[in-house]
C-alpha cells in the first residue's frame, strides 16, 4: 500500500478490525519511510459494475463517488456518519446482487433517493433537486407535496 503522505511503498499494518456493520476491514497503517499513519478499508467486491449514464456512456462504478454525493446531500444535517455508511453499503450490495454488470445511473439515483427519504427529508430534497435537475420552484413544490402527504395521496385529495 502506497503512503498517501510521501508515496513510499513500504507500509505496515498495525491494527485490523471489522467495521461496525461487518462490511469492511479497517486497517491502521504506518509508513516505514516517513512514519505517517493512515487508515485503509478493504471491502469485498462481488463483480465489476459499470454505470450506464443517460447519454449511453459507460463508466466504472465508483463507491467513493456515491459516498461523496450522499455526504453533500446530508452536509450540516444531524445524520450520523455510520448511518450514511450503512445506506451506501446497502445500495452497493443491492447493485452487486442484482446480477447485472451494467447498472443504469437512474437506478442508482433512485436507490439513493429511497435511502435518503428514510434518513432525512432535507437531504432527500437536496439530492432530488440535483438528480432530477430542478429548474423552477414548482419542481420543489411537487416534491414537497410528495413528502408531506402519506400513502401517495395528493394534496388536492385532502
């Protein structure tokens, strides 16, 4: 493992333990060159996933990119990091166990929206506004109507 501080290739594992949800191994490492300490995570990857963008372009699935987009949505919200990690791990497991190697970007976005809806309404709206490319205030109103009314009824039904 290359040291992120000096680029040295001689690092040693000082401690290994499973994460709380048992989906990864957390390893504390130390660099023999600069004595820098850092943490790595080792995860099982069932298959190579490719994301099929709306344009038809295919790109490798990047778990960290998914994690960053969720973290942006929950920024400054009272959501524990462990809860985000569990949600992202669950989405990745769903994608890997789907049996498909090519995953439409829309499917990933829908999984994220479903997960965020159960965690934090504000994060859900933030993510949806970017994912669905909101242009006007009425786009937000329609989404907020969905959130505020149970069982898919519209506000006009009440």
